[in-house]
């Protein structure tokens, strides 16, 4: 009986240790993601500020009655360089995912922040296209939705792993449809892409949160802090991408254009 009590006590202590470690792990995931978001929007705002001027003498192209593109802005949004700017985050994230096993956790975190800055460059045109008020409103809507979906993924007892393949296939289909619509320029197709995109990344938010939690629990017993550190960075990257994509699709649906 004494031995049984000892086993139960040890199991309870181990469970409490894993729970405490999980909370610290999730805090690191959300903290890293939040810093990445801050870098992204700061970079986007700064780049858009350099791209636009109200001084006609410094203008290269006119945007509206009192807004003009600078030479920097025209190079970024009007020259063939725009294609590199548009697809740079996609190229970056594939390269990062492939190389992270060869990086230290500290290096991976630095690369993630660099990726966040590149993403800011890529989405900086939102400050030219949409009003500042609508950007803030949609950001708040996205933040509230993200928090609810992530909380659901963390707390639900339902296994969401079966959604993974379906959602990833949906993302691939979205990317193909978006590339096709660059050439078709169909407003109906753009609307459908945005609606489907919101639904897919809403599902991925819950799925990725649960996956981060279960991955930690499965590997916590090994005590590999370096691996867990990199797992936190990859978890932050997954949730960051879910948030950014959900925000961009919601902005296309509800944002007020300049």
C-alpha cells in the first residue's frame, strides 16, 4: 500500500511538473508570436510611410488627389520587384522550416523575427489601400477571434488531428486560386477566396494550438530543452501565420478602402 501511494505521489508530481512546463511553453509560443506581430506591423507602417508622399515634386506616380508614390514606393509596388516582395514570405517560410533542425533555438528565434520583418514589407500596401481605422477594427476582430479559437484548441477534449490534412490541402488550394486570380482579377473569385480563407485559418488556429500542446506533452519527458525551444519557435510561426492570414482575408472582406 505504501509503495502504491509512493507511485501515485510520484505520478502526481510528474503531472504537475509537465503542466507547469506546458504553461511556460505556451507562454513562450504566444510571447514570441506577439513580438513577431509587433515587428510585422511596425515594418509595414514604416515602409508604407517611405512609399507615399503628399509632395507632388517628389512624386513618381499619383495614388489619389493628395497622395503620391515616391520612387521607393514605385519600385516596391509598381516595378517587377513587386513579385519578389509578394512571394518573399512564402519562400522564406519554406526555407526556414527546412533549415530549422540545423539551427540553435536562439538562431531560429532571430530568423523568425527577420521573417516577421519581411512579412511586414510584403503586406505594407494595406496602409495604401485601406483606411487606418478599418485596419485597426479588423485587427481587433481578428485578435478576438484568434483568442477564442486558440483557447478552444487548447481546452477541447476533441481530437482535431483529423482536420490537419484537410486544412493543409485547403491552404494549397487557396494559394493556387490566389495565383490564378492575379491574372483573372475576378472580384467574385476574390470574395470566395477570402471567405474560404477565413474559415480555413480559423480551423488551423484551433488545430495548431492543440498540436503545439500535444507535441509538448509527448516530448516533455525527454527533457531536451534545445528541441523544446525550437518547437516553441515553430509553434509561434504556425500561429503567427494563422493570425496574419486570417487578418488579411478579413481585411479583404470588411476593410474600408481609401
